[in-house]
């Protein structure tokens, strides 16, 4: 910004270059529109414009019964549909005071953690793509994610919008032989994570592009409500799975990876390490699934008593909250969704001011937004 | 003095390690399919297009009620047959443009009459072909059939 | 004029070779990238999609030519020619074998390096003429990049010229009759510097900053479509072949080799270097503009200067 001030002599004048990055742009992760003001290639100011993917999901929720809304939660953060399903279903179950059995808890934990692995894989792949590693890491990540998606396909019949969690249970029981598939996947994925490290994490060009780029301080992160890997990369140890254990996370042993500086590389590394931790959780859970019937009937009409509930869960991108107000009818009076990507995106202008365009793309990729849950 | 040189060589080494990974993958078999020529069979409970077995339908309207996007339409009339009152479907249509393929109708159906088949290549040239598909018509997906790998088998669950 | 007919024939042979080579390289690049990424790549047209480039070029020929509103028409129309023309001209002095040289100029290597620098003009014209901010950014980046990398590139070539005492490419190859220049340490260093700066010259990863798909869309050729886009594409792959051919000539002994005919040896070496560049492209991320400039001026230029000084001292001693 000082450079701009210097140029303001009366006879010699320079203008800022306004670049509209998006809504059609290869690296804005969907339909985000960033209005960038550039001085040469330095970003002077950035204004994100939202709303290109707005489907008024919160309003739709007011006109749907509690069960009917589950497929809509798939469309929030479409890379982590299972986690969204879970957040909503847990909130409704809390509202109803509905207990679920042990098998359901275990199945949910395994599935949600698998989805977290898949989501982080996409995030790593697209981040590398944004840095100009032409599609190779992206394809490796999608190749590995495919195994998870195939499993989900077998489990619930869909590859992206799962609609798997049900109020009081899940849609289908685990298919036979799933233990072996998941154990094989864990072995496979651990090997592949080493490959990612060789290809990307400690690559000199990758390090020079991401280290000390877009440093997010702990205070700024908390002020903007940044959660998830972006918050943990600043060194702040906050994970709802540990702080307010929902499901049965308190039974498993796992660590919370934290970064040191809060730069783009830390955010990437935290995601990579979270995959390891998720694999640990799955490994512990898959051997201990108890017997029981996890399938919930859907033709039941739920009529919760008038009241309200707020429940937050740890999504791959941060803290997903559902605030549901019931007026005693079959449909909620209000359903407010607190989506992690929205808060994470709001810190972007703060981060990219003063960097150049290449770094702006890098920071945007490292924050890992999904437009589906920003616009809702 | 020596640190920059060391850093330089380590950086070059890291790039070479990366190249080792890609050359290893160059000689590993592809994981994708040669798609239009080879097709992967769909999973048993894959959620494709909505399909109906008309004789099994008891006109309970459960699927209409549960559908989150109102993609199904059903109407019936009562006819007298052999001095017995009987319900008969007059119109049962499915709007594939609205459907979100959540599979809730399949789950609520008490007689497994309505189900989601395994069709996944469902693109057509006109929107009109998808707006109101008559579920009572046994040949409703005929224009899509020749592009579908395995014929729909009703889900046993 | 009997000489004229031969010249025409040579010219047509060069043009034919350029277009087939570019088409082959595009197909090959797609196939290599697919195999690296565990995909199959083009499979539909011909054996393993080998006719895909032909199909693509027919498609591009038939496409509408869209001129963006507000474009600087003259500059916009001329830009693709300015990009293609130098890369075609540079073929004049490439020695495919001792006899098979379109024209053995006695300033051959100087001619190649000077004519390929004209490319930057075309790229900048494309960036300016498109009336697109991304294209402009790409064009500016490109100008800065190509001009800075010209320095280490030329310094590494100067070393070869010092060694042989000639600028003719045929003579340079002849001087390598008793061993490739790559096998001598100071020239091996020059080879590495040449390869890195040549990668930057042709805008390939990790120096594809002017195109920078994830940042600028496609940089300077964002607005081009149809045949004009195809010309940029052909120029890109022709330049790729030229830098590999020059590298093969200067450092790998050109057409020289046992058993196989000289042309085959030359093409093998050139395509070997192209494969190396493709392999690099599909592995590494892109560097940032300032890092790239710093690398050119702070690392490559001093190192090549020091190399030049040291080898000159050793030669004079």
C-alpha cells in the first residue's frame, strides 16, 4: 500500500489494476468471485463476493420434515457429506433425546473418519494443483480417494451425496467383508502418504512456495472464528473430538496435529497428519464394532417438543454447527447452519494483502474452502 | 558459506526424489477404465433412476410424502370390480430433473414396489424427456436402455 | 534456377517435419502425463489415440475465430505469426545429420538464439492485444522471464563456442567426434544451466509462469481460439523440439553414434531430452515470479559466469 502512496505525484500517476478473479477461474474452488486490486502483481485489496451457489438451504429446512432434510445436508460441504449428515442427525437426536445403540456409534465413527480422509485427500490434491503441479498429485489423491468412494458406494449406493445417516441410526448395515477392505486401505494409504511426502511435502519448490506465505496468527484466527486445520496450523490445539467428545471419540487414542507458524505449509501439513490420525481411529474402531441392528426406520414421523438445540461437530474443514429451533410440529421453525468454510474464507483478505497473485492463489488453496457450504 | 551450498544440493535432491516417484508411477498399470468400451458393474444398491413394479404398489402414498424434492406424482381412483372396491393408479410420474437420488422412497416403500435401478447413463437431448417419466410404462427407460450395462434388478431388501 | 527448387523442397520438408513433430509431441506429452498419473490418456482415435492430434487439429481448423471486443486488432492478428515464425526459422541451421542440414550457416548457433528471442515479441503482443488483464499479466511475466533467462542460456552456449572456436552447428558436432561435450565437467555444468534456462525459455514447468493455468487461466493465449490457438500450440512444441535439438547438437554429439543411421541418433537424443523435460513438467510445482527471477540473476548467471571464467583460464593455461 505504501508503494501506491508513493506513486501519487501530480504528474506521474499510476492506477490500481482491478482483476475479477472468478466466478469462472480455475483455482477459486467453485464459484467464488474475488475482486482483487493489484499494484503490478501485488494484491492491495481483496473482496470476496459470495452468493453464486446460493440455494437457500436454510429456508428449505423450514419446509421439510426432519428426515427429509438429511439429503440437503449432503449438498453443503459436498466433499464431506457424511460429516454433514452426522452433524445434522446428532443435532436432531439431541433435540429428540433419542438414544442410539453402540453399533451405530461405531459405524458412524468409522464412516465419518473415512470421509475425513477422503476430504483431506481432495484438499491436498487441489492445493498442489493450485501451486502448478500439473494434476499429478491431484490424480494420485483421487486415485486413493477412489477406494473410499467405492466403499461408500457399496455401503449406501452413492458416490458423492451419501444420505447415509438416519435419525436414530444409519441407512444400511456395513457390508460383509468390510473389515478387510478397510484394513487393506489403511495399509495402502500409509504407504501412499510417504509417497506424497516424497513428491510434495519436502519438495524444494513446494517448500519455497508455501513456507512463510499467508501467515495466520493465533489471535487473528480466533477473532475471525477460523476453525479446523487452519486454526490448528497456528499452533492452537483445538479439536472438538477432544474438547467436547461427541460420538465415541473419547474411547480412542489419537493426537491432534498442530502447526507452528500458521503459514500455508503448516495448513497443508496439518491435513496430511490428520489423515494419519484418522487412520489410527479407524484402525482402533474397526476391530471393536459390537453386534446390533444399526438400521433406522425412516417412515417414522418425529415431532420434537418445542425447544432449541445447538450442536457442533468437527468437520474436515472446521466446526460445523446446526442450530435447530422446534415449535413442536414435524418441521423445524428455524435451522441455522454455521459452516466452517464461511468463517475461514472471511480471513482471506487479511492474509493475501501485500502478497502477489501467485501467493494469493496458494493461500486460497491452503484455506481449502468448499463453496457449497459458504453459500448454502 | 557452506550452508547455502548444502541447501542448494538438498533442494536438488528433493526434486530428484519427486521425480523418482513419478517415474515409478509411469511404469505402474493405469487405475482408470477405457470407459465407453469397458464398464464397471454398478454396486448392488446403487441409486440410479427411480423405477416401479406396478403390481406391487399398494397406493399408500408413503413415497410421495417422504420425497424431499417432490419429484414423484401419484393419483388414483376407486373402481368396483366383482362387487369389491379396488384402488387403481391413474397416474404415477417421476420427474428426474427434480430428483436428488436420495433413495428415501425406496426405503419407505412397504412392498418394495418403488426402487432405484442401476441406470447411470441418463443423459438425454431434451429436458422434456426427463420432466415426467411415466412409471407405469414398462418401456419408460427404453430410450436409455441400449446404453445401460446391466438391466435393473429389483433390490431384494 | 535449379537451386530454387531444392530450397523450396527443403522448406517444405522442414514445414512438414515441424507439423508432424508438433502433433507427435502433443500426443506423446498427453500419453506420458497420463501414464505418470496412472491414467490411460487418449484412447479413442487410432491405435492408443495416436491420431488424436490430427483430429484435434481438424477440429481447431473448423472452429470459429473469435476476436475479443476491444482487442487491438492488428497486434492481435499478428501475434501468432510472430510466435510461429521464429520457431520455424530456427530450423534452418539444425543439423539432423552431416548432409541433412537445411542450411549450414557459419553463425548457426548465434542465428538460432537470436531468432528464438523474437518469440517474446509475439507473446507480449498477444498479451497486450487481447485486451484481457490476465493476458497482459502473462505477457509481462513472459517478457521479464525470457529476457532474464537469455543471459545464462547464452553464457552456457558461449562456453561451447569457446571450446570449439566455431559458431557453425555442423562444426560443433564434428568437434565432438572423440567424445560428447557432456562428459567434460565444465561443459556438463553448462549443459545443466542450458537445460534449466531453456525450460524457462519455452515456458514449461517449473517455469510456466506466463501461462500459469491456476493463476491466469492460460496467460497470453487466453483469448485465442481456433487456428490461432493452434499456432501458439505448434510454436510451443516446435520450440520444445528446437531447444532439445540444440542441446543434442551442442552437448550430446548431435548425429554421431554407432550402428544406427545419423538421423536416428539425432532424433533419439533430441526426443530423449524432450522426455526428460516432460518428466519434469509432470512432477514439479511452479515457482513464483520473484523466485524465478532471483534464481536466474543470483544463481544461474553468476554460476555460468564463474564457469566461463574458470574454463577460459584453464583453456588459456
